[in-house]
């Protein structure tokens, strides 16, 4: 009686793992992403090509068939994501219906829904040629597969007040420059600066092109206004770029902090620490991901760091014996404690996430957290006794 619900839940979990993958991406998830990216690019390219009369006349039917295929795949993708939404870690406490509703209004899901809208518009208005261009909205689906684009979207949302202030400043400069130039040269060049709309066009051209306006001032005052406008234009464009650049840097730092914090919290060695102590550790630990078959430590090398396994597995080869260490284990501490050369070669068995603790930070950690130091020393003694 319970087999069907369990199997349905397992299938839903599997769909979520493939569609809404985490840091550890598997081949099936990569393949689905690649197929969807290719279809998005093909659909956008087809929409652009279909605006060329010669191509539309010759390949219109094929391009329309391609569009229908893409829409079908996008619709299946959208339904599958909504269906798998209850498996999202942040939505598991909600009922399935509430989780799906909450998930449906997230920005990326709204974009996925908008990607299906052009087909409905084409069916409702088959004679409207410009409706074809609404397919270009599907290009926004690529934001899901580009962490950089997603990061920029988040930082623009977080810095919206600062960016809005930049827009206000730019508008004020634009109006001030236009008014000044209209007053200075409106009578001299009425065909180009005789009214405010024409002067605003001149000011926008000067601000955006950094001095490339088509209207040359003929008075001394006009030249001074033009020079000031050019300099103000540099500041008007530099300010939002600086805000976005700083926000991008802070966003990356926050993301790395969250990822490293989660990795540290999973390590049993630090399971007894409070959040403040873990946050301190995040500042001295470096996250490192190594692919399978990578040699992390060579026997005989000088010990310069200790490693903690957040996920994955490594093989330890001391020459006399071989054994594996997995998630939550650590290695490299004996060379730091004894200051002797490395006693084993350690190789990643599969893709492994590591937390690296440098030698100097290791010694400071033992002084600051003696309970962790005692646990490290006890495990090191047990390993040494077991492999002698």
C-alpha cells in the first residue's frame, strides 16, 4: 500500500536533484542543462532568423516546428520544476501546494513562465508580425545556468536604492546641462538648441558619448558648459559601475562565507562548537575542491597544512598500508604536530571538497580551542598506533 507514495517521492527527489542541482553536479544534471541551453539559443536564433523575409519564406515551417518543440520542452521543464518544488530544502516545512505556489513566484520561475507566453500570444494574434519578437524573452532563461548573471541580478536588487540615487543624479545633471545650454546658445542655434527637448538630446549625447555630441558650441559660455558636461558625464557613469563592482565583490564574499560555513559545520571535529566559533574558523579555513585522482599530499613533503574532508573521499598510502578517509575525517595533522616530513601519499578517490588549515593557523587554533586540539591529538595518536 505504501510502495506507490514512496516510489513517487523518490522520483520527485530525483527530479529535484537533476533540475535544481546544488554545488555537486552530476552527469544527468549537466546533460539536462546543456540540452536546455542549446534549445534556448536555437529558439532565439530562430526567432531572429524568421524576421528575414527570404529565410521566413524558405524555412518558415521548419523554424515554426523548432519553436513548437522548444516550447514543449520548456513546458515539461516548468511542470517538472513545479512538481519537484516540495523537495526544496527551504520549502519542506510547507505543504506541497504551498511549496509549489511559493516556488512558482521566484524570479527564475517567473522567467520560465514568461518563456511560455509568446506561444499563447501567437495563437491569439496570428496576424501580428511583431508578436514573433516576444520569443526573445526566452533568452532570459540563460540566467538560471549562469551563476554570474544570477549574482548580478541579486546585487542589482540589493543595491536598488543606490542605483536609483544614481538615476536621480544623472537626470538632474541631464536637465541642468540642457537648461544651461538652451539658455546660452538657444538663440544662436535655434534649430538644434532652440527648445528643451533638443537641448536634452544634446545633453544626453554629451553625457553618454563623453564629448561626442553632434552640436558644436559657438559661444565661450557654451564651450565652458560643454566641458563641464563632459566631466560630469564621466562621474555619472563611473558611480553606478563602482556600486555594481563593490556589490559584486560583496556578493561573492557572502556566497563563499555561506558555503564555507556549511562545510565547516558538517565536519564532526567542529560539531560541538557554537556559531561564533565556527564563524571564526571560516575566516582561517580555505575551501578547496580537487577532482578524482589528484595527489593532495606526497610522502616526504614538508607539512604545511592540515586538511578536513567536507565531502568526498581520499586514499592514504603510507607504503606499509592503504586505507580510506571519508566525509568528516581529516588528515595531515601529524606532520604539523611532529614537524616531521609527510609519512604518506594521499590521493582523492573522487571529487572531494576540502577545508585547508595552514600550519600557523593550525597552531593558533590549538591554542584558542584546546578541546579541538585535544581531539586532534587523540585521533593522531590512535592512527599512529594503528599503523605502526
